[in-house]
């Protein structure tokens, strides 16, 4: 009886070790495939990072546009604020559709940096707001144009590349309006 018990234990140990080796091989293959997928998704991660940055910046421009309509004193600043709110809201809606298709999580609140910028603008009123807002819109749209051009040229997702390229004329229009507004409020 003891011999049967010992043989049974040895047999089960052998089977367990063999199965464990099979599992190790399977796990290694899965891990390798996951790592390869991660390496392939580096470009996709860059697309996601672009989308997140655009969403954060777009939210700031929408909120600042709303603020320009209430805190600004210049008709040009108020007009520009309304345009920023309208155009960036539409662009944000389009970006959300892309993000949902590609399982990219976009921010729903301003980042700490953008929140701080918003708070600085919210403390200003009248001509002081106008000058600060117009100058910021010039600087911000110059950066936006550079980022959108890079995405349009180097992005990996063709739909996002196309979207970024399609937004360039609008951003360039915003920049021209911001420059004209900036010149008007400096006087």
C-alpha cells in the first residue's frame, strides 16, 4: 500500500511539474506578445498624449473664451472669446468621438497647470484682462499650430492625423485674429 501511495505521489508530482512548465511557456509567450504589442503601441501612445494635451488646452480656451465675454472690455476681445468658445467646443466634441473609438481617456477637468492659468485670468477685468488675454491667445495658438503640424506629419493614427491637419486652417485663422486683437488692445 505504501508503494502505491509513493508511486501515486511521484506520478502527481511529475504531472504537476510538467503542467507547470507548460504554463511557464504559455505565460512567456503571452508576455512576449504583450511586450511586442506595447512596443507597437508607442506611436499610438503618442497619439493619445496629443489628444489629451489638445483636450486640456481646448478646455482652457473654451473657459477663457467664456471669461473674455464677461471680463473683457474690448468688443474685439469679446468677439474673439465667443469664437474661441464656439470653435474649440466643436473641436472638442470631434476629439471625444475619436477618443471613444480608440479607447483613449480624455480629461474632463483642467490640469493643475491650466487651472492655475485660468485662475490668473479670472482675477483680471477690463483692459488688463484684454491685454493679457490677447497676448496669451497669440502665444498659445503659435504653440498649437506647431503641435498640430507635428501630429499631422508624424502621427500614427490616420484619422487623428487628418483631423489635426484639417484644424490647421482654423488655428491659423485664430492666430491672425489674436494678433489683430492684440494689436488693437495694446493701443
